[in-house]
């Protein structure tokens, strides 16, 4: 997968991007700048969507679904 080579392998960059997005959005609220608020929200969304995508792309083999547990 081409995108898998671009995405970081660790969780740190995604957490950093999400924290930066929250910080930018808070600063945008303080100075009442709509474009900063929107930028912060977009960064948080990209971090939240990128992390599961990266985890799925870098996993060697997805676990097969197991049988459903029996009710007791």
C-alpha cells in the first residue's frame, strides 16, 4: 500500500498532532479567529482518522474473527 510508506509507525506523531490541534483550536477561541478554530478541528480529525488507518496498514495480519461466546 502506497499510503503505508508515508504514515508514521508509532503513536507519538498522532498524539502530538492531536494535541497541537486542540491547542490551536483553543487559541482560536481565545482570539476569536474562526479559521484557527477550523484548522485545529481539522488537525484533530486528521490525527484521529490517521491513527486507525496507520494501525490497520502496518499490522502484519488481521486477527480472524473468533467464535461468538456461548451464553451461560
